[in-house]
């Protein structure tokens, strides 16, 4: 059985600390979401690869199977049942398709958040070997200097202070 990459193991620990439900499966991790959805995370050559899943199906297969099944059920009920039953079946079919749309939105949002969390953390150690060993995003000055020599009270007080040009993050690329 393939082993989990150490960078993914660190990322799994970080995600669990932030409240995600994460399960390791061999060489990838799986972030469990509500509505029987999940996102598998693979690490290929230092880059993350996301695979959204709806139950046991991939997202693409589920987006094909669910509307076709809903349409077939609505058509079948409309052919053999009364008008109120057909209307009820059409309503349930529409809700099923909306359920799929909500899962697409949820998995896309999760993948975006995971990408942000991955890119704002220090790169894996094996990716730094032979490189210049600088993280992809660095602060233009140390945190103490950005806070003017210390923590300036509550977050609201710090948020009300104007942002100086040196406080912005810049890309290290």
C-alpha cells in the first residue's frame, strides 16, 4: 500500500486543527463534507490535485446520472400517475437537481479554501531542496514591525489603523 507523503500528512494535521474532517487513504487524503460529498487531495510533483466526489461517484458522473435519473422518474410518474403525483414528482426532481448544484458550490468553495491554505503555508521540505529556500509568500517586514513594536490592543483597534504600504504581502516568485 502506498504511503502518505509527509507534506500531505502535515497538511492533514493542519486541516484537522482547523476543524475539517480529514481521513488518510494510502497516498491521498480525503476531506469529508456535508451532503455526502468529499474532496480527495493528491500530491503530484509538489502540486495538489483535487478530486471532488459525490458519494461513491466522481462529481462529473454524479452530475450526469442524477439529472437523467430525475428526468426518467418524473417522466415515468407522469406517464402512469395522476397530475398531482406528476407535479409532486417534478418538484422532487427539481429539488434533487438543486441538491446537486449545492454540492458543486460546496466542493468548489472547499477546493478554493484548501488551495489558499496550501499556498499560504511553507512549502514542503523536499520541494525546497535545491531551490532558494524562500516560501512563496513572504511579509515585506517582520510582524513586530508591522504591529509597531507590539500588539496594539484588540483586533478592532488594529483593523481601524490605516494599512501602510509595507504591511501588504508580496509574492516571493
